[in-house]
């Protein structure tokens, strides 16, 4: 039996929170780490004075087996954020060495790390708004922008996207990649890939194995489904030559001992994985049923959060939710009139929907 972890009592700024605050704002797994992962750390705590190389190698081997790729196709990261940074740096260096221009093309809104790292290096970032009627990523417009650019273009595609929780359909993504010239690269951020239920989704890892293109890099993380956001364990998968180039921009020993041990144990813990997915689906249905009852639109969630309609400004809605001890997502411009809520446990989401209905009674929603 999986035991549920208590809510954390410290917010991201280190400020103590009341024990009954629901943290539904950072897409963390409220179940906490798998018990097997905690035990793996406890069993090896006496090895903390050693460097993590041995257990890092074991994790790479386990990931290679899981994804049916070679170990040379995997690059570990201090969270997948480091992998994202390494891709931006690698392509920027490649462009500079060849005397070419380089740009990063992103949908907006999306997860901001690729844009952040590009901006730090003064790399142009082209933002393409989501399609207004269904908030889908506008691949066609992104492709047109890249086609007109005389240099290297990196498509940064979070799939499922954050904050919309929607996916890029497989046929559309494959066509975009297959039709792309050699100077177009695709960074597919699949932080939420483990949650996808839609059969129309194909992981970029499968496209790499199919050798659809040499210019695909996929990033994944243990921060979401496996509840290890604080341990910072992520990885990238690509072809061996690309991974070798990426490794030139990675920090040494970037997977700590505790993270490597916990991640390895979690990969073997199918009971926790199944339980976490079941819990997430139950929580999602609780939220969706309440939104249907209230007549509020929401997007089909393929992740661990739901983007849903609200009838007030996001900052005011956030403030009112906080007054009821619930933290919800920030504003994701240019989307207006919607809020992102992370999916906690089913019990936590019952409290959330009770508060939603209270807001309706108060004409706040």
C-alpha cells in the first residue's frame, strides 16, 4: 500500500506555510517520492562521501533499457533544465563556429527556460502565439519563420505544453520534422510525457529511434510523475553524436548520489507509477466534473494540471484562493481569462472544487 505524504510546510521562497495550504501552483506531485526511492536513499546514506559516478552509470543503463536506446544516446542533467540549457548553448556554439545566425522559436505561452537561456546569451527569440480557438501550438507559423531565416533555428516544443496541458498530434509533429531542412533542430520537452492518455501522442524518443531526423533532442525529468522536483534529476535523449556534443556543455557529476539512487528505484516501482497515474486521473475527473457543473471551459488535460476558465482577473483570483489556503498558478500571458491549477490528490481537489463553488456563490467566478 502506498502511503500518502503530508503537504510540505515551506513555500518556494523558504517561508513557512500553514500545514493545510494546498500547493496547486507548481505542478508538483503531492503524493511525494515513492517509498522505494526514499528507502534507496536511506540504505545508501553512508556512501554520501563518495562521488556518484557508479550509481549515475547504473541509472543511465536503466534508462537506456527502459527507452530501448543505447547508453551513448543519454545525457543526464541537473534537472531537465540543464539539458535544455545545453541544447541552446550547443547550437549557439555551432552557429558561431560556422559563421551562421541562430534563433530560438517558441510558442507562447510555454515553459520559459529555453527563452531564459537564449536571452542570457543574446540569442534572438521568436514568440509565436498559440492558435486562439483551441490553444494549440502553431507549428505552421513556426515553420514559416524558420524557413525564412538564414541560419540555424531551434524549435522549442513542450509536449504536452505547459500551461495548456495539450499535446501536439503525432502526424502534425512528424510532418513538421520530416519536412524540415538540416538547419532546423527540434527540442521536445516531455516533462509531462508520462501522463499522456491520448493515443494521438507519439514521444520524440520514438521518432529518434525511427531515425526520422538527426536533429531531434528529447528532454525528460523525474520532477513530475516521480515526485523528485527537489532532487533535480533529468535527462536528454538524442542520437549518439548529438549527445556527445551536448555533454561538452554539461556540468560534471550533475546527478547527485541521492538523485541517482532514488530515480533508479522509482523506475522499478511500477506500483507507485500506477498509483500516481490513477490518483492524477481521479483528481482530474473531480476538477473536470466541477467545471462542467459550473459551466467553465477547460482544456483536455494530458498532464498533471488543468487550464480552466475563470471570470475574473488572475491576480485577484489568486489572492482570493490564497485567502482560502489554496495556491494556484500565475498568469500566462497572452492567455487571459484562464488559470492553471495543478492536480493534487483527489482529497485535495475535492477541497479545491468546494472553494470554486463557494466562489460561484459569492459571484466571484
